[in-house]
C-alpha cells in the first residue's frame, strides 16, 4: 500500500490543478462567463442598431419627400405636427368620462 500513496497524492494533486484551472478559466475577469455575457450584449446591440437603421431609413425617406414638396407628405406633416386644418374643416374632440 505504501507504493500506491505517492500515486494517489500525485493523482489528487493533478485533479486539484485541473479543477482549479477550469474554475479559473470560467470565473476570472476575462473568463467564459464574461465572454457569454459580452456575446449577449453584442447580440442585443446589433438588434438595437438594426432597429435604429430602420428608423433612420424611414426618416430619410420622409425628409426626401418633404424636400421634393410632395403635397400629400407636406399635408400630412402639417396636420400631424402642427395641427393645421383646411378652411372648411372642423375639429371635434370626444371626451370619455372615467367611471
């Protein structure tokens, strides 16, 4: 049995070192957990960028329409943004009473 003791100690020391290495790889400040978190953030930011690009594309189209004086676009902006009406139009406000 005395011959097996050094092998067991060597085996346990190797096992402890392997476990410590795995823990270090996973939990250090640049470890796997941080990598997974950063990948998640990158994915989220890419989605936000895509959404902002769509909004930007829409706004560029609206600006182009206004620069070219497209009558329907000008009228839409005048009505929505500046609450303008034609001379023969009236506004009716409907108020809903809460119960």
